[in-house]
């Protein structure tokens, strides 16, 4: 199945259908924003754990977490601090976070391992942002494919695991992400 976040289905809708209580997620994303978290907050609260692999966790992380140009309408709601605080609490409780230490991977992957042993994998251009999930309109063209076949979904998570478990390819990034989220959530003098 094809998801383009326009006329051929949205990544967020497929994830909402696929995530069940007790699911385990593995996500590789080139970009992560608090608004991507907010778009799936209800579903993410049901999961057992998330392995989040970020393409880059360096100095731009706090700026990138606060949203991109397509999320300006969400920024105008003036709830960034609240969402960042919720996201930090959720990351602390349910997520393992690593970052690529070398060249970025231009592919994004959402893998949902369901409690009954079935799995759904979405692979393509969409990242963990509100526009990447199709939660807000974007002028970008997305191209994602959905694998529900057990063997195909397993191949994709095996590829993810190869990167996740390679000590030469990744660095631990949970504390870096938490620090950036807590910075966004902190009260700042006017």
C-alpha cells in the first residue's frame, strides 16, 4: 500500500490503526519534532517501548524539535512548552534513543510490533513530524510503502536492528534529546 499524506492515505492514520496497547515501536527518522509526538500522543501512550533512532542529534536538535515551516500553524497555538514537557516525560518513561554517528540515512522507517506477533512497517520519505505523518498539510510530496506481510516487516526491522546494534554507527542520545526537550519546556524570561 502507498501512503502519500495526500490522496493515497496518511502515515498517521496507518499508525493509529496499527498501534495497540503493548505494541513495540522502532522508528528511524531524519527529523523529529514535538508536533510529530503530539500528532500520535494518544497512540504512543499505549506502547510498551520505543526505540528511536535519530539521523542527527547535534547542535541543531533544539531548533529542529520546535517544528518546521509546515508546523507554523501549530507553533501559533503557543503550546510548545506544554507539548515539549509532555514529550520529555514520555521519552523518559518509554523510549530508548540513539543517534547515527556517521553519514545520515535518507530513509525513514516506522515499525510497529504488535503483541500478537504481527507487525506493520512503513518505509519511505516521511519523518516523525506533523507534516511527515500527514497530520498537517504540506507542499512536500511523500512516498511511503506499508508492509503488513510478516516476512517483509521482519526484514525491515532486521535492517533497523543492524544499525541500532552497531556500536560504530550509533551513539546514545536519550540524555541529549531530554535536555533539548526540557530546554524547550522551561519557562523563559520575557
